[in-house]
């Protein structure tokens, strides 16, 4: 939960027993909106972090109890996950040896439970895995923290003189721990979200920014009811027609809006928000105990990878190119080869059935070879099951007026060129399966920026082309973050985010999230 405080009705947060009558009346004038605007208003005489009145302290204690309950419940779930992972790993080992002895498994794991759990909790706390639900990371951070905990435990065991015939207990526990803890925490998130929803809990938020960005963020929050965010209204920096939200006035009036509207969060929904106004907005909000969220700009995404260069007169940060080389390339390429080979073997019956359906349903080849720019813009043949009728490429120019997407993308929700089988394949992204061959050939990766057709590539702006510094992918953050529902510039920013935050665990997370995204058919056309 975000950090905020409730102001009970009838209590003015700016009042103070130590103020004179004139000062109290002046503060009341500001509440009624008869004083100067928020930009020139006198700052509250008392910081929100100082001692509160008894009534407010009682309300905050209730919030504190909820925070304590959240941390304790997560600690209990993590303990169950650690114990369950150790026990499962040892039981499988005993079963492979021909023994079924839960008592022996328990005796072998018991000396390690406390240490393994302590290291896990410390690693989890380090990456905010006990933070409130709005800031708590997901699967990728859980897996990374567990990997680090496993390495620390292994190093300690070896330094303590322990000897192991094999290291199965460590990687076995890591695998089961990731599954158990991630599953338990996902269940915890759903259950607590349901409880909060039943209790009528909503975080009251206001959106600030330019009109188009406000609409995009509002739509994203509205389509995800589990976020628990109630958009009270918006403050736009630019004149904008009606967007279905309530206008709360100008930015200068924000300070007067927060209290009466009981705002708990302010969301800056504009990556190009003026810096000087952002500093002032954050100050106004923090002095009233209101949390500020910011949509990241391209520069903020880049700075996460910045490396400080000492010894300069002016402090400098170096931004190295986001390419995969050395050990990173070896890891990613090995990951791609192993999973794509297994995927081809496992999915070969399905692919044969799809190929037969395509062949029997319409004239033309089974596999469509689309020339697309790959890494560094080098063209390659991207393989797909054919989903359109013959001569589909030749009539695309006639359909440009029907394009439903902005920027370089060409998308039509009811494309007349699609065959019946092709429409089904597109809906579930089954037409992409032959690209596993592209991965094995080294032309694509399992996860990465999607390769665009030449028609789209030719319409890219220069800043878009940074996405071609790495191999294109079969799936990516596009596919798990809205697919065709997102604006093109937002899709490119997702590519940038992937490039800067890449890890094998992030690739694995995206692959796992691709499955429900495809099955839900959200944004697929």
C-alpha cells in the first residue's frame, strides 16, 4: 500500500494548537480557496512526519496493523515455500534412490531450515519483496533473489567444511522454491486483493499530464480492476476535450484539491512532464503525505544502466550500448537453443496439423517467408504459417486507409485478406511457431523486440531504430503488455525497457507470461 495518511473530517491538517488566531484564520482561508494559488501558498507549518493528533494517530495505527499483517503473512508464506522446497528436493532424491522415507528427509533438511530461511528473507527484503502491493516486484525478482540466496548458502556450506556428492539439493531447492514461493505470493496477492475489494478499499488517485497520456494511463488502470485504483479526476497541462474523467482544474490548484478530494496518489502520466513543475508537484504532495508515481521517460529507462565515471570536473555517467556480448550472449544463446529445440520437438505434432490445415484450406505455400530487418537492420526471412490468401501483399496499399494503428504499424482488426484458418491462427499467435527455426538459425531470439515488416521499418523514426541493436524475438514485452492495444511509441519504449533490464530470468518471465496473454486473446489482431 502506498504511504499516505488519512485526515479525519473536520480536522484541518494545517491547524496547530501553537498557532495564533490570525495564523489559524489564514490557514482556513487557504483551505477555502480564497488565498493565493498552491504555487505561492504558505507551506504547512508542520511536516506530516511529525507527531500527529490522537484521532489521526489512531487511524494511522490501523494502517500500521495492516502493514504488519502483510509482512507477517508474507514471511509465513516464504517459510512454507523454503521448507516445502527443501523437503520436495530431498524426497525426490530419496525416491530416485529407491527409498520413501519422509522422516529421513526431514532429519536431513532440519539443520538447514533456519539458515536458508534467514538468507532468503534478507535477500527478499533487499529487493523490496515485503513492500506494499503497488511496489512489490514479481516473479523475476523472486527468482533472482532465490538464486542469490542459494549461492550464499552454497558458499557458506563449502566454507564451513561441508562436502557434497552432488549439488542437487541446491539447484533442486532453487527450482522448487521459485515455483512454491512465486505461487504462494501470487495467491496471496489475489486473496488480499479480493479482501480489500470486498472491504471497499480503493486508492484515490489523480492523473496529471497532457491529454493523450492521461487517457492512455486511465484506460490501462480501468482495464485492470485488481489495481484497486480509483481515478478521481485529472489535471491537464494542455487544453483537452472531454475524456470521460472529471477535470480538477489547473496544476497550480493541485494543493487545494488533495485535501477535499481525499487524494492518496498523484500519477504523473506524461514522460515529458516539465522538470521544474515536477519538483514543485512532488514537494506539494509529500508535504501532505500523498504518494507520487511517475511514468518513466526514455531517459529514465536509460539511466538505470548508467555507469559513473570518476575523476571528471563534471560528474558524468556512461551509457554503454545495450548489446548482448560475452557471458550475456552465451547465456542468452544457450537459453534460446535449448528451449527452441525442445519446443520444436514437443510442438511438432501441432505444427504438422496446422500445416495440413493451411494447405487444405486455401491455395498457396504453407510457410510464408516475410523479409524483415534483423539485428543491425540486416534482412532475413522470417518464417510464419501463411494466414492470408494469395496476392495479399500486393493489395496492402489499397488497405492503408483502413489502418487502425498509429506510427509505423499496420493493423486491421478485421483484415479481409485473412483466411478462416489464418484468422484462428492469428488469434492465438500459432502462426508464429515456425520462427523457432529462425531462433535455431541464429536470426532471432525467443525473447526480444518484434521484427517489423519492411513497410513498417521504412516508416520508423531514428530513435525507434535502437531496438535493432539486438536480435528480434518471437515474443517480448509487447506481447505481455497489451499486444496490439498499445500505441506504437509505447511499444518502442517497452523494447527499450527490455534492452536495459535484460536477464535470463526476465526472458523466462516473459515466456511464461506470453501463455496467458495469448490464451486471453487480448489485443490480438
